[in-house]
C-alpha cells in the first residue's frame, strides 16, 4: 500500500546527522518546529508540577471562608463560633519557623524518644549516683526538718547494722538542698535521682529496705506537698500506702488475724525482734495514715486506704503499752486521731452534697465527736508554749498541727450550713478565729500542711469576712510569708490581698 507524501503513520524517526534524538511524530516531518515529546535519553530534568499551598488556615479551608492568615489565631476563627481561641494550623510555615507536621505536631517532638508510663526513666540513664548521706547531713536534716514526726526511722539504725538505701539517700539530699534554699541544676538532678531510685521495690526478706522505701516515698510525697505538685505527691503517697498495707503494718497488734489479699508481698514483714524495730513499724504505719490524710485535706480527693481495712496496730510512741488508756493521749497518737477525724469530715461533706436534708444521723455525732476531741486536747495540753520568735520543740509543733487539723474539720463541717443556722455560723467563726491564732503563733513554713489549711481559711475569709477583721489581716501576713515557698500560698495571697487591700 502506498503512502502519501504529506501524511505519515506512527513511526520512529532518527536524526543522526544533528543530535541523535528520537522523536515521535504524526503527520509532520520530524525536522519540523513542533515536536511532541523527547526521549528519556536526554539529560534535561523532567518538570514536576508545583503543589499549591493554601494560604488560609486549615479550619477556614474546611469551611470555605476567606482567611486573613493572622497568627496565632486568624480573624475568622477569632470572631466566629465556637471561638475556642486555640492557635490555627496551616499547611505552610512562616520563614524561619519550625517545620510542622500535617497534624500540627512539630517534627522535633515526633523524633523525641517515647516514654512508657510504667518505666518513665528507662529511655535515658540516671545522672551520676550521689554519695550516700553522711551522719553530718542526716543531723542537719533532722535539725532543720519541721515534720520530725513523719520521720520514723531511728538515726542510729540507719548506719548500723544497715546502711541507707540509694533511694532514701537521694530523697534526704533533695530535702537538704531545699532546706538550704539552694535551688538550681543540682536540685533538678537530685529530684531525678530520687524519682529513679524509688522504682526498685525491696523484698519482704529485707524489712529495713521496705521501711526505708516507705520513708523515702513519704518524704518525697511531703516534698511535693511543699512545692504544690498535687499529682506527683499523691502518686508517692499511694506508693507508701500500698507498701504499708501489703507489708501488714496495719496488723501489728494482738487482734486475731484474718485473711487479706496479697498484692506485693505474699506474707507480711518478719516479726520484729527488738522494741526499736517494732516502734519503727508502728510509727511507719501511722506516718502513712497521717500523710494520706494530709493529701485528703489538700486535694479533697478520696483516701488511699480502703474503708473496709481493719486495723489492729497500736497507737504510736510506746509499743509496750498496747492496751494502755494513756497511749491514746500521746502527742503523735492525738495527731493521728485528728487527721482521721479530718479525713472522715471531708469524706462526709464531699461525698454527700445533700447532707443538710437527710444525713443528720451522721452529722450530729460527727460534730459532737469533734467538740469532745477539742475538750480532750485542752485537758491534756500541759506543754509549755514558746514565744513567737522562739523555735518550737517537736511536741509543741505536733500540738499546733493537731489543733489546726481539728479546727479545719469543724470549719469544713459547719461552713456549708451557715445560711439559716445560727449555731453553725457561730461555730464556723470560732473555728476560723482559732485557726488564725494557730497559724500566727506556729512556724508555718516548717510544715507543708499549713498551706492547704491557709487555703481553706482564705476561701472562708473571701466569703464571710470583712476587710477590717483581724482574721483577714492575719491570713494575709501568713500567706505572704509562705508565698516564696509554695505557689498555692502565693495564689491565695494575691486573691486575698487583691480583695481586701
């Protein structure tokens, strides 16, 4: 079949005389000015279609609205519902800005090592191990530490016949650093060491290790109460409570033992062979109870100790007098009872918002018990009182904290009934006046529990007090002293001083 001169079928034509390229032509001479496509043999790069990047934010793109691309929040997202005020997300970044992923997360965050919740310090090694606490450091800590009643270990037993564990040593160094007012990089290093070394749970065959771990967790929880870190403080309080319950420290008395579910330990700690070891176990349990009730007062959240756990451990301070009536009136035992009354009051008021109408069968006995306990404290209050400038002894400090806890419980119980109940109004104002007198005479910076107590007093003053009252002026002065140590105290001071000054 013949082919016309002006029409060519599909074929490949080679121009070897000029450039040796391959062309695909149809209907025209291969040397014409209109070429269809060049082969991949040429070295010229293949052009790539440029991706269009929207200037508008992703929310305005979705709603198909004109966007002014204002950062961090554009005008449409700022003025139109839902008006969340969150920064807008864009497909492009400003010059010099960090590159972001499509989901709005920076790529540097995506490349960071992931942290598992059950091993929060496994992704990086701990800093260099701090030296063990020496006898001089321990003496300095015990001299400056205000909550001496929460340190239940015997100082002599820490060095002989056992040694201080790494976890307790790091926590002691952390507290020494804070008591010395030496914040900085060393503070962060000691905090990381204290957290890391408390992950190792000792065996039940090592009673000294179990008690030291409970002591370290208590001190670290108290440290976070002092610095107003509620979540971390409650976490380490839960650790100490779990260890104390599973080690059977609540069953050290002569009451018949009943079955109890085992969690960490299949059996309790070995029976103590000396009076000193028994005293440490008893004080360890009641220190855990007091610390647990401290956090109930500070956070208003439920207790870590189950309500159905029966206790046979005798009251602290004298393990040889298990059934003695005088043992209940020792200063440390009275503090434990006051903390329990405060925990029961907060649980009663917080869990039943309608108790005004139908819970008088519990309200009246609880109020009567608080009044009887105040009378009991006044009956056994034979300690000499120190002047405001004099350093208080440990027994007097425990006495002031005990009074503060009971009056806080009275205030928490009667304050919600002040509308329409004159007796509740009178008792609430008496409790608030007593609390102001206590915090003005006590060295409030020595015990972190005074910060949540003053926080509750602040709420009462803001609601019921006048600007010229002595209680308001006392609360402002005390909160100003505590503001440098606690963010919560600083917040309460700003609220109270901004309202009445």
